[in-house]
């Protein structure tokens, strides 16, 4: 018998009991479905067995790690269904590309046509597997054997990925004869994947899944055409240059051709910034360029580079930060926990902003404020502005796309830009890299360098940052006149040397440990590169240091 401590109470179970059996006893106490356990601080899957005395806690699908596990399991179930209905080679060629709202876009290949009929066939097969609760099996393979297995199956992306793994063993998952590799955990059987929908979309399919707030509700898919087009263009460009996966990036690092790639992508970004600047100038009446995007998107570097492009076209750009229009701290709204909510629209003096901007639009001379963050007060230091025929204000802030922020300004005087780091690279064809991971690593490195904040603090506040983005930025992104993808295909290799020591500083007894460990495992796929080869105007420089801009 094995003694297990759960919620402060000790119970005994026969050695070899699965954690799934134990979780079933406690399920009624939890609102969400239990998907994983922590055993003495280490996350384990439910099909694992008790081996010794231990302390156990549970993760549900409402927890971040539990929700990620549900998405991962549903994705493998989708691919298994494709394999069963259309053939193993079709499933192997399908590419899990990116997420749009509650949908994961999976590009079809090998003559699989994106039709509603085919979507229905995939969904029905997934339901059959779910109803039978077909188990997921996890086996450890010798690295050479795993590479041979995927080579025989024609999955070159995984073979290339494993070539750079230090470990001699690798864990593979199998469901009813279908094998695949995933970084992260899996639910014990298909019966757990109860909530999903499959629809045909563009040249592939959208796998619709619940969010972690409502893990049993699959919401109707909300199209975001501009975002989808931007993501797809990034994927297309990555395919054209032969850099869709981490293994391909590692190949470039090893063969010494990365420096050329860096210059090519930096030039590609500069070309896109130039196109946006040209569109602004061609509009004729634009006086306010409004830039918004989620945390660590590189907004500051982008605004500097856009300003340079505007100057080459005869315009005189002037930067303005919406943060300078914060209300005095004691007037800042509070969140549900009683803390200052600096990210809501109420934290900005919208009326003053509109009054000042309308005066500038009318040709008046206006003294603009500067917010003193140390004392929490707005101050005036003689920063006067008066717009001439060629002057343009480049305004940066999270509410820039919200019509309520600039409600009184004529639409023809505004040009709205949404910027985000929309990662186009995947670990391999079936393991996508969430854009939020790239932004979190960016912020972690920058905060440690410029704000003296350790990785524990950055990870701890990240859920709050994400909630602010969901409320104040993402709902307005489709209103942008232009979208800019600031992600650099090489940047995770450049961030790795800075991020790893920060993540290793988080100890096992801290709640941020699980996320730190996940990110360390993720970074382990990448070979490192030195930041010395990065141009000094690169957006990546905003985070690793050495930028020629004041960022």
C-alpha cells in the first residue's frame, strides 16, 4: 500500500493505482474536469501509476496547464481521425499552423480538400473515438529508433527536430496504432475530449475548442479575416524561405547561413513598414497614426522605424504616448481585487486627449502632458506642439484602436495599426508555437534588463496582462487599417541565452515553477545564437538590448 496526502488528508491506495482512479474520487469537489496531477510538485499524466508515498494536487481544464493539455489531446485526436478516414500519409502532411480566437487552423495537404462534408467525416470519427474512450499510450523510445520510425512514416520535420535533442530517449504518443510526438502532456483517453467542433475554413479546417474560462462550451467561430490573412502571409513567407520548423532553423544555425537569413527578414520587415508608411501618405488627410498591440509586440521600435519611413516621404512625425494621458493615480479605477486597473479605458483621460487632439487638428498650439509615474500625476514641462501641413502624430498605446479613445476625431484623420508578434514557426508540423510564448519570453528578458524584475514576477503577472489584452486590445484588432507582424523567425534562438538563466532561478517551491519548467523544455528545442549579429534597429533589440532607438 502507498500513503497519499491530498488536501492535507492521508489515504492509502494499492501500489500501481492510476492517478485517474484517484482523481475520480475527488472530481465532485472541482468545477472543471481534472486532467492532470502534481505529484510532489511534478506534473504527471492521469494514466501514470502510484509508485511511492507522495503528496498529490489536481489540475483541471480551467487551469492553464490543463487547458493546454486538452487542446493538445484534441489536436492529436483530430489527426488520428484524419488518418483513419483519409490515410496515414494525409494526417502526416497536415500542418497545425496557428490559433484564431477559439479555433486552431490546420492546413490540409495530400489532396485532402477542405469541404464541409470532409469536416463532418473527421468530426464523426473523432466522436466515435471519444465515445469508445480509446486510450492514449505513452512510450519511451531510443532516440535513434524514434528517428527511424518517423523517417519511415515520411515525417521529416520530426526526424530533423530529434537530430538536435540532447536526450538519448524521447516520449512518443500512440492512439490505436497512430503515432505522433508532442511537447507537453496528454489526457488518458479520447473520452476526455467531449467538447469540440470541426468546420472547413479557407484551405484547411478549424478545430474549435472551449477556452479555459468555460471549458465545456464550444463557442461559435468568430471570423477575424485581417488577422487570419496576416498569419497566413507569415506562414507562406516562412515556407518560401524553407524555415517552417525549429529543426530547419537549427540547420541554418549549424551550416552558418543564419546571418544572411537575419538580413533578409529584417529587410522584409522594413519593406512592410515602408508599405504602411506609403499607404498613410497616400491617404492624404492622415494626422493621427494610432498604434496598438499586446504586451511585448515591439510597438516602440516599430513606431521609430515607421517615423523614419514617413520622414523619407516628406512627413514630420511626432511621437505621443497615450500613457501620458493617464488620470492621476487616485482617480484610477480599481479591478475586482481592489488593485489599480491601469489597462482599462477609464485609466485614461479620454476627454482631455480628444480636446488636445482637436485643437491640434484645428492648427492651434497645444501644450502636451507628461505623466510622472513615480508620483502618479500628470505634469506639464513646456512640450508644445502645433501641426503644420506635413506633421503627423504617431500615437502609441493599448487603446489606440478603440473608437471610444478617439471618438471626436474625424475618421479620415486617423490611420490605425495593429502590431503583434505572430509566430509563424512551429516546433514541427503538429506542434505549433503559441504567439503568447514568444511575447512572454520577450517581456521576461526585457523586464530583467530594464526594470530589475525577475522571471518569477513576469510570469506571475502575465495572466493579468493577458486579461487586459483580451478586454482592451484583441476585440478591436479587426478595426485596424494595417496589421504588422513583428515576430522574427530567429528571435527565440536569440532570446534563449538571456531567458534560460532567468527561468532556472525559479525554485520548485514557487507557484511559477511549472510555467518556468515548461518554457525551459520549450527552449531546449532551439540552438542558441549570439545577439551580436542582430542589426541595431531590429525589433529584437528592444528586448535583448543594444537598440539604436530609445526603447
